[in-house]
């Protein structure tokens, strides 16, 4: 295996000349392949005009190669193999993953059994890798050849998404001072800038519910575990400094809906700050008959500051909830992220809500409702997504004596699908 060589200066007649199109090149040089590679200097340091990396020890490379191979096999990362030359002087290139994305490291393996050294360099010579022997293994980032810049996005032409950026590279396979030159393109899949502003989603889910109401001395007054179905619909918009979400649900024993508005007040370079408001209603028919319990429609309203990105809203709010007979104060935290409306589209949607409602009381209110809810949807194919969710509610109803207060709990687990339309 080679050792790292010191940078040397070469005369202009040592420069590699470009071959005629389509013709293989066999070039003889007055210097060894190692001298050819270092004629511009090797250095992994960024400030230099030319940066490169050298693999120094065969044992380290072999161990890394075995570990990398085992890891790729275990994770089943897709790879692509290209044969650049056939016959006795075979040259193959393998890339894993086959089409890497920005921020993802790809493993490139070049094999030429008849060569005593292999060189890989970007088209402009900014990145260079060299290794003695018939195999070169390198890890490439999205900055190979400085061909991709952060913020660059894919474009569409005639309705077709052009999301593959081809990064040209030059490969030299050398033997006894004679080198063959090959050209190869290393792909990079870049994301499309999202221009969608409206998303409408509808779906159906199975609901697995567990409910209970406890009385004095933890006496069970009501308890059930059942499964049913629920229909959901949601519309969301992100445009002109607004994030708007409207949703509704209906099942055999519950129905409700809500409207969330968030408006940018202070625009930032990446994160904006605004004001958010929530309006909602809900109605439950599962409560048993009891003087302290009632099946009324509850209306909610809250407002508070928010942090906003395109398609993402996080807010802390204060408000009230009332059913006509009693009024509770509300403290809530709401987080909503819709990947269909983000600057770069992502196949996931998440909504998280945590609410604490309490009534009047001298020090600690005995009338309380705690709600924790998390819902996520992951896109599987086209506009069809898998939706999962879990929620937990704990309720306390006061009686004439604190020892007789009623306490209820409801746990819901949902699993279903939804269909999304965006424009």
C-alpha cells in the first residue's frame, strides 16, 4: 500500500491531455503514478484550492471494507454497479446507496484487478483520492466536486421532475506507469422546492378505546373496552404569513372539530413569530347516567404566541372552555407539522396537543381535565398515508365532599389510512 507523498511541482508537459470522444486513453508518463497524482498536492484541509484524501494503510482499509460490507448487507442499502471497461482489464464502479441524497454519505468502490493504483478525482480536480492496488474505497459527501449548493432544488420540465444531479468524475487505473482514463457520473438526488399551499385530507381509522369512571374508595362506576371506527377530515393552508388548519371527526359516540389560525407578526430569516388562536367543539355520548355527569357540547377558545415555519406551527395558549353550565380555564400547547406544506416536501404529518383545563377553587381546583394527544401520518404511496394516533384524557368531577369526587379516564389508540390532495 502506498504512503502519503509530499506535494511536488511538475512542468507543463506532465499535464494529462484529454482523449478524443469515445476513445480509451493509454498514456505513458515519465513519472510513477504516485508522482502523477501528487503533482498538484494532496491535503484534506478545506482552505487549500485542491483538497484530497489518501488512504494510507492496507490493514485499516481492509477492516473498514469488511465492516462497511457487513453493515450494507445488514441494512439492505440499495447499490448500483457500473462496468466502465470489459475484457482482461475490467473496471467496475459500485455506489451505495445507488442515488444518495444531500446530507447522506455514499460509499464508492472502484475495482480493477490488473491495476497497481487507482485514482478518483472530480471533474475540476477539487477532490482527489488515490490508493495502491486494484481496489479503491472512498466515502463521498454531497460536496463532492462542489457541485451541489445548499438550497438548490429540483425543477420540472414538461411535467417531469428532474431531481437527479449528475456529478462528473475522472477515474485513472494505472499499471507500471501507464494509465487508462475513464469518465463516470455520480448521481445525487435533490429535493423539489414545494409550491403547494393547500392540503385536504380525509380518512378512516379503527379506534381501540378503554374508558373508566371511579367513585369513592376507587369504586368502579363504569368501565368498558371496545373498538369502533372514526371518520376524519382536515384542511390546511400555508401562504402569505398564515398557517390555517381546520379539522373534524365523527364516530359512533363522539364527534367534534377545530379551527387553528396562526399569523406572522415578526418575520425572521428562518423562523417567524406570530399569534395563534384555537376554536373547537366536542361532544361525547359515552358518559353513564350520573347527577355529576352530563353529555353536553363543549366549546373552546384560546389564544397565545406562536413560532412559525412554512407548514409548522408551535404555540402556547390560554383560553376557556364551556358547556353552558360551567366554564373552565385552559392552558394548552399545540404543535402541528405538515410535510406537504414545508419548503421541501416531506412524507410525514405530525400533530401534538397537551391541554390542562381547570375550574374554580380556593387553591387547587377539583374540577380538572387533562388531555395529551399525538397523531402522525406517514405517506406510503402517492397520496395514500398510514395514520396512527394515541390520546389520553383524565377527568375529575367534584361532589359535595372531596372524598366523593368522581375520576374518569379515557385512552384511545387509532390506526387507519388517509388520502391527501394538495395544490
